[in-house]
C-alpha cells in the first residue's frame, strides 16, 4: 500500500472514530439526589407568654389562699394531682389535697397574706414546670415566712391545671 492510500485510510479511520464518538449518546449522569425537604420546624413556645399566664394563675391562687377559699384552690388541681407540702405526707387526689388545704387554712395566722412569684418556667406548650417562691406577711405587712415551690402544669381542655406540686419553707427545721 502506498503512502497516499495509507494516509487516506488512516484519515478515514480517524474521521469515522470521531464521528462515532460524536454521535454516540452521552454517558448517563449520576441520578440527581432528590431535593431534601426540611421537615417543618415547630415554632418554639413563647415562654415569656407562658410565664405570664402561669403568673396570672399564681396571682389568682394567692387571692384564693388569702381569702381562705379552699374550693377555689382545689379548682386549680387536676383530679389526679399529687401535692407534696412541707412537713406532711404526699396528698394524692383532690380529696387528700382538700384535707391538706383545710388543715393549712386552720393553722394560718389571722390577717396574714401570701404572694406567689414565678421565677422560671420550662417545658413545652402542653406541660410546664414552674419554679417559684412564696412570701407570707402578717397583717402589718412584715414578712413572717418565705419558701419555694415547683409545680407541673398540664394543658387540659385549653387551660393549665396543676398535676404535681411540691413546696417547702425556708425556715430551718428543728
């Protein structure tokens, strides 16, 4: 084969190779990952608003306590509530809590008043743990005792109700 023919055959082979490469279908691309859709993020509860709501409950609680209104105090508790007061056994259920409240009212100094201050709340919109302090004053406004408490509130039928509470006095035990 002469050089001219060899050159023509070589050129034809190269052209045919380029043509077949250019006409072939492109290599499949890797399947694109489906777009990741972020899960909807639940809005964080407005703890300042919840704290204000719990403080309103505690203010009403204090008014009922100062009035000696056991029925009003009992309405803050769920039927299955547990109360753990200072110096007494656990009161389980409304009947036991009522007895504790009545006993406490009988011991309360005449003319004394109490305030409840919410210091902190945490949890979610359905279950809130509250930390607070109490201040009891005599009829002249002099502080006669102070204490602290924790309460767990559950939202039932659209309103918070106390399901657990524990309290104790700041006074030293004898």
